[in-house]
């Protein structure tokens, strides 16, 4: 009997090949879409965390209020002590002091006269300490286009587009004209070690990257830093953990009335990241859910139609004396086989598509021009553990439920009624 | 009646179907008996109740009132499982539109009732080949229904109905889709099987070609037995 049913299933293309193709396509789309949404949300979040907000950030209370203005006159002092405290209290996290600043880059000619000038957004971080992870965290080796990474004090990195605009080559000298912590104008010379291309419009416009000790010297900020960014273990942002860490840190300074007392903020508590994190958490889930539900409805319907289409065959089988329960069970078994086959193939194909999207991504640079939030110009998928099973929800469950519902219709009909429909 | 033992007894059978807010009465107090080995037909115009009566005898439907006993089973009191068991073991069906399983071969279509009865492989093979020989389709065992003519399809349906050698075969308008030559061929085959296997064959028909072969005709009119004629006795 089982052989008989399998033969029927294999030979009847509209009962096997077509439903498997439909399930495969549905599952493939679900898996790829899920990974893509996860990738887009996760990558955008991590990018903003890496370059700007950290998973948590420690600032003075006064600095935090105007953080978007980069008010280095309100920066943290005695940073090494604070850094030690942070490492002691939250040893699993990585802490990195940074200075963000604005300034003007002046490029001199051979006579020392200004040849070109341009506004720069500066980021100072620990590039030279052996125990610093900042170079890898920012992916500087990957982003390097020309020259090399700074190996000694006084060397700087600038974005490739910026270097082309100002006609700067690696090895050229540049002058940073900026404002010190105390509000006075400062000028400091650097040698360009290399140029960078991040693939993000906001970073590629005019970024200057310095070692933090050079920036402290240039901006007159000894043992100071605008902010100390912290990164959670595992490297992925988790809002609950970040907020919990911030609350634990801030509790110790709650009674301190000083406006320069340190304040820790989670990524979602900074700038415009709150709604985005919420969007990431809620909408990524919704988008995946909507897609899963939509595919489930399609596959449910396919299962339903598949069952209804077989009224004739079922009528004959009942007339031959097959019990309704047996007919119903075989329909369910068939849909399980089709659901599993389609889900497995669809998941494999979906993961392949997701892998391609993860490796190569889709270039959306044109859409990101002028964006103030850091969006990756190449959106990549991220294959997370749910990608391995999420396709089975529409693929297997919906197919089986659709068949089960159509089967119930058959089950409830009088056998003679099935016969009338069969003869019709 | 041909005087043999009774395998179908029908007493005061009434069948009503819900229709809109009311009811439609398809059968109005039918009382009949059929004996083993009969070659009989329910004859009448459309809507006279032939198919409804055939469905009840075949345990596909149940009486609203009255009593129907088929091969010792009271149709009105059978559970769905018991009704399926009765059909599986004792009743063969032949339909107007053949209703063969299109993706299965002739052999597999005929084999299907034996699979339900859980006969072993060699037993099935022998019984299927016997059935195909009765209907003259041994050479078509590997063909599929779409490759067959209408007459051949109906012969496969006959082989399927007869393969388990049931005591009762019910045929609903079996020649309606066939031309005259094929109809006569089919009816001769059924007549032969009736004679050789002593199977009771009960037709629902208004086809004159079938009526010409029947040995007993029960004329139905508006759900009642109008006439019950034994035309010819062997």
C-alpha cells in the first residue's frame, strides 16, 4: 500500500513536483529574506556602534547633553583611572577611550603655503598600543586603499575621497587646525600614513583618524577623552544587557551632583539610535513574521487546493472500501513528505542565497547619499541560527495544516456526497 | 427474483435529503429483495431514485426510514468503519466515468482493492492477471488510463470491481459514455462474469442497450417501484 501511494505521489507531478516547487520557493524566500532583514538591521546597528556609539558609552553628564556637538571642553578627565575602574567592574567588556572632533585640514605646497583645505571629522582612538583592538574593530586593514596603517606617533589616516579631493598622497604632511579643550585655536602637523575607504558615505566624505595620544597632544587634552566606548562580549549588541550595564554603572554616581561626573548610556539611549534599535528589534521581527505568515498562507492554500483537487481520487478510494481515517492519514503523510522535502531544499537554497548576500551583499550606495545615520552602502545578509529552521514554519506546518483542513472537509462530507462530486 | 438465496433485503425504504429549508424525498417506501447471482437493473428516468437506491445498497449512504440489509449487514446501523469494511470485502463499484486512478497503470488500478484487503504479492499478481484475462486486457497491464480507449477504461473498471470476486457489484450507468459496440462488449463481459462467478450485478440505468441484457428490471418512478419484471430466466 505504501509503495502504491509513493508511486502515485511521484508520478502525479501536480501532487508532488509542483507542491515541492511551491514549498521550496516559499521557504527559500522566507530564509533569504529573514537573513537579509537580520543582516541589514544588525549590520547598520553594529556599524553605528563601532564607529560612533559603542554598545555603551561613558561621557560626562554635560558632554552627554550635547554629545552631537562633540563638546570636547566637557570631556572626561583622568581617563586612565576611569578606564581601569570600568575594566575592573565590567571585565568581560572591552573599553576604548576616544576623542571625536572637528577641524580643518590644511595641505601645504612645497613652500609651506596652503595648497588646499577641507573640513574634517576627526576620530582619535588607540592605534598604537599593543593591547588595543581598535584597528581590527574598525576594520582599518580592510578599508586601507593606499599607504599603510600608522606605526608611530604623528601619523594619520584620511578617507580616500578626502585625499583625492585635497590631492594628498600617503607620506604627505597635513596640518590640523582645530580647537583645544580650553577653547583656543590649535594647529598640529601630521603625516598621512594611508587612505581609507569604508564604503559608507558619511565616513568617506572627510574622515581623519588619529592615534588618541596624538589627538590629546594636538587638542591639549592630557589624559582626557570625549568618551569611552564599551563593547559587549560576543561583539553583538544586546539592548537589555547594555541598559543593565549602564544602570549598574550610573547607580554608583547617582548621588554625585557634579555635571562632569561620568554617565554611561546604552546605544539605544544615544542620539537617534533609540527608535532605530526599537525598529531593529520589533520591525525585523515583524518583517520576518509578515513574510513567514504570507508564505504560510500561500503554502496553506496550496495544501488546501491540493487536497480539494483530489476529491475524485479520494471518492474512488472510499468506494473501494478504504477507511476515511486512512485516506486522511495518507494525505497528511504525503503533505509531511512534501513539506519536509520542500523545506529542506528551500532552506538549503535560501541559505545559499543568504550566503551570497552575506558575502557579496547588494550595493545601495546611491540610496545612502547624504544619510546622517551610518548605513552600510553594501547591505549584506546575516545567517543566524533561526535561518536554519524558520523556513519550516511555512514550509512544513502550513502545508500540513492546509492539507489537514482540506482533509477535514472531505472527512465531514457524506461518502455519497463525495460520489456526486466525483461524478460531476 | 430467480429463486436463489437473498443477499439484499429492502423494507419500506424512505430517503429524504435536506433541500433549502425543506426536504426532498428521493425514495418513498421501497420494498425489494435481490438474490445471489441476479443480473438486475434499476430502470427509470433521471430523478427517479436509481442512484440513491444504489448508493444505499452500496453502503455509501443510509436510509432515512425503513430497513436495508445487504449481505447480512443492516446498512442503517453500520458505523463508517463497518460500512467501509463491507465495501472493501463484498461490494464492487463500476462508474459511468470509469474513475480510474490516472497516474497508475492498468495493473495497479486493478490491484488496488487487493492492497486494501492485504493480500500478499503473489496472490495479488494471480488475481489481477485473472481479472485482466476476464476483460481481455492482459496485454495492457502496463498501460495507463490516458493511453486507453473509453471501452478499455470501462473494462479496467470492471476488472477492478471483480478482482476481489465480490458477491455484489453495483454499476451506475456503466455504458453511458460508450458507443454501441463497446457497450455490448462490456455487457457481454459482465454477463459472462455473472454467470461464471455467480456475482450479483445490479445496474442503475436508463440505457436501452443495458436493459436488453437485464434478466430483471425494477422500474422506478418518483422514488417508488413502478414495476418489477423478470424478463428472462436462464
